[in-house]
C-alpha cells in the first residue's frame, strides 16, 4: 500500500466536507490550515505492503503518529473492534485473510490506514461445511467448518478468509460443482463462488435476481448456464456474464426449490405442482420469444410436493425423490424413460417448507440407500423397504430438535450428520452417526444464533 496515495484522497474528502460547510469566502484557507493538524504518520512505521505470516507468528503494528492535539487510536480486524491502544499485535492463530484497519483521529478529523494480512495454510478439505442462515435482522449468513479429526467447529470461515467480507442475508444452500462451491443467500439474492479448499471468494454477485426475489438454490446445467430457483420464479444464469433471465412457465408463483439435470432434462421441484420436466436444449437457447403470454414449454412428471424435495441419482440409472402431499408420502423411482414407480414411506415424513424456504431432509447414496426424518426419527430406507419399522437411531438430547435440512449423508465416509437446535435458537448440536448401524460416533455442542441450514461435504 502506498501511504501517499492513501492520505491524498482521505485529506481531500475531509477538506471537501469542511469547505462545503463554510459560509465565508476565506474559509478555504482556514480549514486547509486545520487539515495540517490532522494526525501525521512517520514514514515506514505502518506497513506499505500486505503481510504474509505463518500460523504461530505475530506482527506488532507500532505506528509513530504526531499531532498538535491528542490522538485517539481505534483498531479493527475484519470489521471487529479490537483495541484502542497505540499499538496492536496481530496473532496468526489459524490460517486466515484479515483486513487490519487503524483509525487515527483528533478533534480536527480522522485518518484511516489499512493493511491486509494472509496467514498461510487454509485447508478445509478434512471435514464439512455448515451453511448458516444467520440471525435474520441482526446479521448475515455464514459458513462454519466442522473438523472430523478433532471434533471441533470453526465459525465465520468465509468472513475470516475474505478480509471481512460477508455472505448475504439468510444463506441456506450450497452446491459443489466443477471444483467450486456456489452459495445462495435469500434476502438479497446473492450468489458467491468460492474455492472449497480455502474458501477464498472468486466472485460475489449481489442482487443477482430482480428486487424482491429470493435466491434459493444454484442448479448447474452445463459449463455455460445454471438455474437459480427463487420465490415465485426460476432464472437462467449465464456463468460468464451472470445475466439472469426469468423463465416464465406454468404456475411457479409458489416458488421453486431443488432441481437436477437428468437425461438431458431439468427436473424442477415446484411448490404445490407436479415436478416440471424442462428440455435442456430449449432452456439454453433463445429465450426472447417467451414471456407470460407465450410461456416457456414444459411437461409434468406425476410427482407432487407440498414442500421441498431433493433428488438422488443412483448407479442403477434411476433417479429417486420423495412425494409429499397432504395425505400420502412416497419414495419415487424415476426411470430413464421418465416412467415412475412409487413406494409408500412413513406418513409422518416431515417435508421441508417453502414458506420460509429450507432444504428437504431426504438424502441418499448412489447405491440406493436413502435417509429421511419422520416423526422426529431418522430412517434408513431402500426402494424395496421404504418404511422400515425400526429407526436408524433412537438418539435424543433433551431440549434439542432437528433444524434446517436436518440430516445429510456422506457416502465417502459412510457417516450421517444431523443438526439440532433448541427452542431458544442459540444452542446448537451436531451429531455424527454410522450411516449403516446408526451408532453415534461423536457429537459437539456450541452456542450462538447461527441457524444451521445444511451440510456440504467437501
């Protein structure tokens, strides 16, 4: 960082503010003289270049400032108030990328200095991410990291690896695709693209969709296009320009949730409707001819949902999902020719919500093993045994209930993770189970208004 370049605009802005408030012709000179009394920094006493440290190292900021008046110091790290001392020690406790800001002020004004610090070694490949909604009205969404090796939680990982930048409001879904993690946030319909190993952001697109729309989930279509579902619509996203084009089709006013590309078709979960089947070639073509009068073409698959659902593609070539209506819940097999078979699951199956959108509990592995929550219990099912009598686990903890997506299975480790929350919403619990036997492997509790939405296995 060049200090001369930094001080020029800061001094100019301060001078402009003071001069604009004047009413006499000679006040320019008066205030320029006052600007000379702002805190001044001795050259070389604050880093001009960004810093790179290793874990365990320290760096002491000891700026030498002078002023004809008393100087007040204020230090921030990634937006957090750290100290009002004249010096500040940055401790490289873990891999991170931080923005250190020093505000030097006196009664005449303020000068701001900034320095970026990278602590080497960010690696989030040995556990899983938790996408957190965040406390609505109080802060943004966030990403936590659950480390399997030492059964520990690290919070605010995205913020801490991106110099204090934050996700949007109510972050509820993440999609791993082509070596990147795509995270959607609802309230300001933001899409963030990050490296899943380091969580370094590669692109952040705020207000991806028109005002009033909530970005639910990112669904990859091909290298050029993706679909982002929303409350009331879904949109085709150009992955080069990030132009969002609304797809006007059918009765999507209730909202669109999860989707998947299968057999050159996009299958889309639409609230209160049967699953939409959309031709990929048409979706990726010229959309200018379609509007609310000439709607985009689609077909239906005879699977209805009162809430959200998910899709699991298996090695047998079939696609599986759950049908949830007011009177009937089914495990559904969708074959490559799009014919279907249905098998009843427990009537107490808990479908997800479109009112305050969240992902469905249903998940599975490519070998045809599926998991869902019904009646507050976790069940392990197959298409031949869709409603087993015995639950996978009878685990309970007093005061805690499932929250968010509830459960997700990691096929590579054969583990099922479950997320719980108390009714006060500030006590969180994560439990790991053996996905075959239901035996508890570990659990961890932590406090805070995170509102965990879903797991992403890295």
